[in-house]
C-alpha cells in the first residue's frame, strides 16, 4: 500500500479515539467493521472485518505507525 495519511487524517483519528471510553468501539459503516480501543494498553482490536479491506488497512496504519498503538485482529 502506497497510501500515507495526511496530518488531518492522523488528527481526526486521534480525536475520534480520544472521544471513546476505554474499551469503547467504533463501527465503520463503509466496510461494516468494528474496532475496539483499549487506551490503557494502547491496543486497537479489529473485532469485525479484516485487513483485506483498504479502509481497515488505513486505520491500522495510522493506529500503529502514527499513534503507536498495537493493532490486533480478533
């Protein structure tokens, strides 16, 4: 994947995650996926969906490479 997030992509994702409670989930209607975020351990879990989807790959890239979170798939 050659895509790189813009500063606004990173800021938007950081703001969204910051608005969720620990263990809170984000449903992404575009690809019918669900992400859960554990702020205390900086762990993002893809609960529904997979990384074959471009949107999920972009979310994972921002979380891992730009925000320093561990990304796992349930």
